[in-house]
């Protein structure tokens, strides 16, 4: 079989800038080949010589009767034409072999109504190099100096072992998607919500920078983060939703209650009329609600009403709810009820009265483990024993700042009633005083390690005129998250 290349190699430049080659070879049988009897065999020889789509391009030799393979181009199509029984024309089309990816056309940019930017483009690459080049979802793709994360891939097999790959990538810099939302509930609380898209590498830092109770300037002045949630955005990152509440001085509600407390000696009803108000405040305003018992509550309760109880409740680290109770100190309403309650002598056998107050606990130099030098600074005591000389459990000297200070302790006094006169219960008092000073128990409904204070007894008569002994035991709860030391020899 003889081959001859006709003319030169034709080529064309396509719209996308790629170069397409064309060449024509003639195939003839050998001179001693009996074409009349074996022309089907000649066709089979021509087919076998022509090769396959995807083969390396056949570059004609100088004499046009042989060829070498050009690995930079591949055959994309083969066309046979029988000129006559003795000659076949084989036409080849060839394209550049994309050993490295080559972009086809330009980059398409899309921006949605949340200002999220996506870019997409198509590449051509040969199958031999596809797997090593193909990006994975979440890989970084640099476009015009900006980093985008691969978010979608589409592969289409083309002729000659080539593949066309369409890649979509998303700009994953931190982005607030849209404007904040806003609601106001029936308490008048203002709540703002916002949504952000962040990458995997930025997710934890974003959460740390927007922790619960941190300021939320994106919502406005006075807003603090109250809730955080995040959901994955595929493998690229997360959508993080933040909720922020506006923390300011706000009256939530006021209610009036009236309860029957029995009959007075004159037969009239004793009524307890109470106004309860609730305020939402910032933690910095807590001091405004200290030591105000007995002050006027006319502005929100009734003429002549005074504050009788203050109850601050922590909602978050920055938000508190303060509940105030108020009564009118007049015999026609709350005052009679208050006097009646203070001297209530009913159900003494089953009663436990609880009184709570704050007291100051002074710490001496020695209890803290220090002595004061002549120039006013403090020196550690060498003979100080933390197990015996300090009233609190500690691993070393207490901070110098606590020396001769007055940390507040919660003092709880529980009063129970025993039948008969106090002389019948002297031994009980002795036993209580001689037992350990620190013990674990529930006092006033709170379980913990309590320090015994003192025990007092007083004789009272119930509503039926029977004699009882009121036994009042007081306990101290350690201040500032400390814990009493039962080994302390100063108790």
C-alpha cells in the first residue's frame, strides 16, 4: 500500500481563537496488488491505516510519502472518499491537544439580589490531564487577582478524548446578604435579624467576633447579639444568622393584685393590695435599683404607694429584668395587710419563716495571708496556714484587694416554731452551738455550703393563745463565689 500527501496542510482559525487543521492523503495499492479481485481487502487496509479519532496528528514527511506524529495536535475527524477503485482520499481534521486547560471564550459574572457574586467559564482539556487539573468543590480559583471558591462543575465529553469543563465559582468573602430584618413584640422589645455568608476558614472567627451579648452595630446603637445560628452553604462555607435585641430602659407591664388576709379584730377584712411592675434594663443601670425600698412608687402604682420589694432577674449578661412591688401604707389597703403579715400567728406548727439580708464580712490581714509593711505595701505571712488561718478554701493568699474590705454575704434566717416555752429547748441550743460551723444543707431553698451564724429563741403566742418558742437560726453564704473552710480555727 502506497500513501501520498496532497498539497500542504490547510488550517482555519475558529471563532474562539482555536486553530483547526485539515489535510488530505491518497492511499493506493502496491503495484503487484490485484485490485480487480481484492478491492474489498484494499478498503479494509485503507481503514486500518487511517487510524482513529483522538490519535496524534499525522505530520507529512518532506517527500509527502510518510509521516511523523505531532503530539501537540489530535485527529478530530476522518473522512474517506473513493476517487476510484484504485485510490482512496483520506481527509483529516485536527485540533490542538489541550494538555493544559484552555479557557473557551470569556468569563460570565452573575450578581444576585443579595450582592453575592458568581463567575463561570468553560475550559477545554484532554482526558490525559483532566483528573490532575480538575478542581474540587471548595477549591480556590483565582480570577483577575481575586479568590473565588469552586461551587459547581459540569463536564461534557468532546471528540478526540477532549473534555469541555464548565466551572462556577463564588466569591466567599464575608458578606451581609440583604438588609437587616426588624420586629417588635407585645412587650415593646425591638429585635433585629441579619444574615451573613462566610467561608469555612472565616466561620469560627466570625462566630467569635459576634458572640452572645456582644454589641451588634449592624442593627443600630444599643443592640446586642441575643441568638446565633448557622447552616452550611454546601462545602463552601456557612450562612450565619444573627439576632440582636435592643437593651434599654423600658417599662414592660404593671399589674394590680388584691388578696384576702383574714379578718381584723373589728371584723373587717384585711386586704393586701399590691402593684407589680416589670422593667427591662441594661446591666449598667442595676445600681439605680439598689436601696430604693420605701421610696415613692406613685409614678407607676397609686398615690401614696411606696416600693416594698425589689427583685432583679438576669436575662443575659447585658440585660436584666427588675420586678418591683409597691403598696400604699394606709389602713384602708396595703398597710393593714403588711402589719397583719408581719405578726401572723397562724399555723405555727408547720411554718418556716425565711428572712434574707445582705451583710458585710470583714477580712483581716491575717485571714488573707498578708501583713502591712511600714511603707504601706503588703508582705506575705511566712507562718500563714491556708487550711487553718483563712475562712475560705483557697490554694494560696487571698488577693491583696480583699484585705480589710467588706464583701457582701447573703444572710438567711430561718424561723421555726416549737410547742411550749423556751426553757424546754435549752439543750437544742447547746447542741447547735457545739456542732460544726460549716455544713452542706438547703437553707432558704438553696443548697450549698453554709456557715452557721447564731441561734435565738423567743416566746410567742398563736391566735388561740397557746405558747410557742420561735427558734431563729441564721446562716451565711460565702461571698464572691468563695467557699467556707470548715477547718478555719477562727470560727
